[in-house]
C-alpha cells in the first residue's frame, strides 16, 4: 500500500469510528508526523477524501471533517432507501441465499449488544446486518455504491444521531425490519423498505424536515402512519 493510500485508509477508519468528528480540523503536519510520512502523501489522501465528500478544505482555515446538512441527510436517506430496497429484492430472488439464516445470525448479534447496553457493539452489528443484505444481493454495482460511496456518510449520520432513539427501541426496529424483509411479498418489498427508512427518518429528525430538498408529499402517507403510532 502506498503512503497516500495508507493515510487515506487511516482517515477513513477514524471518521467511521467517530474518532474524527464533523467540523474537526485535520492538521497535515501532525498527521504526517503521526504516520511517519511526508506531507505530500497526506495532501494526496485529503484530495481523494475531499472528492468523496468526507473532508472540506478552505484556503485560510485548513482542512476539516465535513459536516452533513439536514437537507443532505434527507437525500442520503432517500437514496439509501431506494438502493437497499433493490438489494433486498435481489437477495430474496437469489436461490443460493438462506435469507432467514443470514439475517437471523446478524440480528442475534444486535440483540446481544442491546442486552449488554453496548452502543459501539450495537452500532457495528447494525452496519453488519445491512452490509449482509447489500452483499448477498449479488449485485456488485449496488454493493460498491452503498459500501464505498454511501457508507461513509451513513456512518457519520448514524454516529451523530442514532442516540436520539433508545437502544431497546433500535433493537425492536431492526427486529421489525428483518421480519418485513423476510415476509413481505416480493412485488411490494421495495416500497416497504422505503417506508421503513421514511419512518426512521421521521422519528430521528424534526417532523417538519421531511426530506427538505425533495417533495415531502412523496412519503406523506407513510409519515402520517408514524405520527399515529407515536
């Protein structure tokens, strides 16, 4: 692995793990010293991370971990709902996949983490469950798009906002999600996955901020259902 790739991997891991937070400054000289590289590879790595939307550089202030606006969060939720809905459909259509077994094992890890009240363990089990769905869709383009392009933003949002929902409720949400994924008729599964993520968005964020950059009417019925059961 080249020096710049090593720096990039280090920074991605730190952002995913929450060790580098949105708006936190990245000082090139300190990073180069810590990783025993010159500043050239650090700059190359930061350029790639800026291209991927994970950091932002300003001429006078330096480089910072990028914050994600509420409007962007709405778009990310919407994109993820569409793409994961497709993954679920392809996974269910894959005859070589035992969906109940795979998701059951992933769900067991979530339950164990919730029983221990271990936030970090739960977070990792949560991401593993969804990655299992992406991977077993057996659609490399979908998997790459979710895992490489969207996952860094999903990590940042989850770490910043998931604590708004109690751990026990998050466990119940995932149990409901897995049941829905396994039992919903195939011709309705994509719409149900979108409904799930729409409800999740509504519960985590302000009711008035329903995908602000999109047409809020698209999910009006689904979100009204969530209001009735709150």
